[in-house]
């Protein structure tokens, strides 16, 4: 699979060589609450928050979180402060294992993923999902139509990299709202 490297704006190197490592040191990322098991089968929802200051409100208000998803997990970086680039491979390995475990528990390859993390982690994590269908969401501060602020995650794209052809299966982002 080769090595994927991302240089951040400070010139630091975030890298993943080959497959994501199997977690050896447990607890780089921990569940905020124990995973929720709503049904035996069906898609799962995972919120990954790796930034220093918690931001749970949009996840807690996520539409139909308990009715539409068989399992729900909220994972958070266990250490204080910013992620160090040299820990990226270990964190990605642990997150990939946790997400796949939740999906396997619910007999699905259908993952809905909300990421609040550095871009390099998102890219490296995405590389590990070659057999999954991943629904990605984008953060939106407000609907853009002059309405009251309503920060939320909105569907943006569905990726299926192991299905052949383009990894982009569908673009699900809502259309832009034109102003008056």
C-alpha cells in the first residue's frame, strides 16, 4: 500500500506506512460514553473528536441519532493538548479498529462518520476504510439563508473505495442557498 505522508502548515510530517497498525497501546482514544447499541443490524454512527477543547453539542443534537443507527460511538483523544504528528499512525490504527469493531458488531459495512480532527488524521483514517461505505458529514455553522445560527453536521459525500471505479459513490451535500 505504500506510505502516505501529509505535511501540515508547520512543516510537520503525518504519515502512515502500509496498513494502519493494530493498536498495541490501548487508550489513545477513549469513548466519551460507552457505545450505544440500538439494534442488532444496520448502519452505525461514529463521532471522532480529537481537538483539545470538547465540542459535543452538534453530536448530541444529531438528527435521529438513536432511531436511525444500530450503534453509536463518540470517541475522544485521551491526552491533553494538540495531537503530535508522530502519534498519527497509532491513533489512526486505534480509531480504525474501534470503528470496524462497531460495524462488525452490527453486521454492517455502512458507517456514518463525523470528524472533528486535524486534516492529516482524516486523510490517513480514510485510507483504512477500503471495504466500508463511509458517509461523511461537513460542519456547517448556519444554513446560510439569514436564519438564526444552527451549527450542525450535514451530509456531504458517500465513499466506497473498495467497490471499483471512483471512490466517490454519491455527493449528498445540500444545494447552495442563493441569496436575494
